[in-house]
C-alpha cells in the first residue's frame, strides 16, 4: 500500500508549487500547416511550466518557475507572455545573448494541430538553449524550499532530456525538496525526438529510473511508462489503441512495487481515433486503491498539446487541497479535456468550467 501524501501547511510557504523546466515560444500556424504557413500566432509553453501556469490561472494558486532564458527580444517576449500567465519569474536565470545564438538561445516550437486523419505535428528548434545549460549549483534550492517555502515541486522528463546536466539539476532540486518536506511530482513526458540522438529509449529509461526513486507522485501517459520507465502494459500494442484501464492497473502495481517511494501514480488514457476525436480518461493509484475518472469517449479535440500538463495541474490541485484521489483524478481529467478545446499549450479554462465538466455538464450555451 502506498503511503499518504503529507503536504506542508499553506501558511508556512510562499509558494503552492514551484516548477523546474523549459519555457519555449510556440509558433502556431492555425488552420494551415507549418510548411505552408505565412503567419503564426505565438504562445509560451513547456511541459513543466504549463503545470505551474494552469495552477495559477485556472485554480488561483501561487506558483513559480525555475528556468533560464536568453536575454534578447524573443526572451523578453517569453517574459511578457509569462507575465500574462501570472507565474512568478523571480527565479528565472537570464543569460547574456551573443547576438547570434552560438552560445545560448531560446527554444522555438512549431506545432500544427492536425485534423481528422492528419495527425498533429511538432517541429522543435531547441538546441543550445539557455535552459539546457543549467548546471548543479546555479539555483539556491535551500532558499526556494527552505527560506521561501513551497508545498510542492514539479519537474519532468522533457527538462531532463535537454542535456547531460539537466537531470543532475533535477536530482539536486529533488534532494533539497525532500530535505525540506516538499512533495515531489514528476511527469515522464517521453518525447522520442528529444532522446533519439542521445541514446534513445535506453538512455531515457536510465535517466528516468534514477530520478524516479526521489518522486512522490509519478505522472504519465500510456507511452511514458513503457518508454521512459521500461514497464510493459499487457494487451496494448505499439499503436497504443483500444485502451483498457485494467491493463494500466497491472502496470501501475508493478511500478509501485519497484518504486515503493511512489505515494501516488496517475496516468492519462488516450485512444486517438482521429486527430479530432479521442477517447480520453485517467486512472490514479493512491493508498492501495485505484480511482478512475469518468471516461470521456469521443472527445472532440481542437488542439491536443497541453492536455496532459493540464491533467497534472488539476490532479495536483486536488491533492494540495485535500480533496481525495477520486476528486483529484476527475479534476485533472476534466481540466485536461477543457485545455484541448482551445489553441496553445496552456489552459484557458476556468475553475467553474472544470467543476461543471466534473459533474457531467454539457456544452449548452452559458449566458
């Protein structure tokens, strides 16, 4: 049986959650393709950042991001977008820009949404970014977790895939978080494109399994647990179709047995029938029991990017507010579903909308 989460008191901490990760500029071609676009909308986004922003904008919690940004006009655009998101930037490391980007730069992410039989497609440009060059010793984690205080720390597999040093920074942060009694969550967020040139799935498994021993709440989707942690899911083929929550329960039981430090394990369940129609759901294991969110078959998707991050922020909100695992997994599932109805990586949902979806509310016009 997993242990219960013991979360620091709100009044003892400056932050409800601190995230460690990258923040990229997403260029969105809208209804056309990246290769044929003549103009782009821009959003900020990043797997770990999106969780902090969701907790701030949708759920009203106090959050901060630890990242690094190159100090040029693109970096200042990211700053402006983050200011709109309300996530505190006092622990952002600004690095000197050389005028070209030979030594440090900001990451770009071109993503088209997909439609019908055409899958969503991402093309990232993130080599030599400022955040990938973070090293142990640069961030004063005792200041953040001790003097300032945080109830929760979140990071994930995207940040840890950026360079040889980013997993070391994540480990340093986790050790400090554990020392100060901070809950630690980790979203595996496996991306083949990030790992394939630095050792592929074998390297991803090596890095993530080492960090997993420090994690209280492990989060992922159907691919993450196989590619990033090396657990097989029975009855699920390589195409990850026809998801059966019972098979994921068996996999989660194996994960908890291997990593007894896991206090909760949560996974989103997605079957992409088309780019525009997905079956969507989630399962959470906590205190020896499984909790399954209300399934959402044939969920219509506008922009799938960020759905998993919004699930994580809803789940964490539930635990931070002592709502129980069943409420938390349903909150995460509803928030993730709503996030996929709007463009961009980050949520545009309200807490009232999340609660309405949790109660089974429909799409009748609200006036």
